[in-house]
């Protein structure tokens, strides 16, 4: 990402057991309709895409298209057909 948006919370990591090195961090996909409809796809960010690891933030260079959720009211989303 180049715009500073929040992708989510790091929930898992991939580690290469042969070299004992971190290869990727995983951000679980967002819940769909309170989890009843499952989750969106997980976001996997490779080690080469991590720019800075801070105390409470990780800055990444993430190229894949990412659409933040639109904030709509419950009833307006039902009647608009989205």
C-alpha cells in the first residue's frame, strides 16, 4: 500500500524451518456479515515487502489491489441491491 491505510492485524506468520527465518506475515480476512457468511481471503505479505517494523505498526509495500469497506447503513445496503 502506498496510501497508509490499515490492512488489519497480523494473526499468523510463515517461517522457513530450514533457515529459521520469517518468510511472510498473514492478516486474516475480514468477517462477512458477523462471520455467518465466512471470511474474505487472507492477505499474505512476503518478507521482501515489509519496509519497517515498529513498536505498534508494520509498514509494508503491498501492491495487490485492496478495497476498503464502504460504510453504509444496513437498510440502505438492502434496498440498493449491493
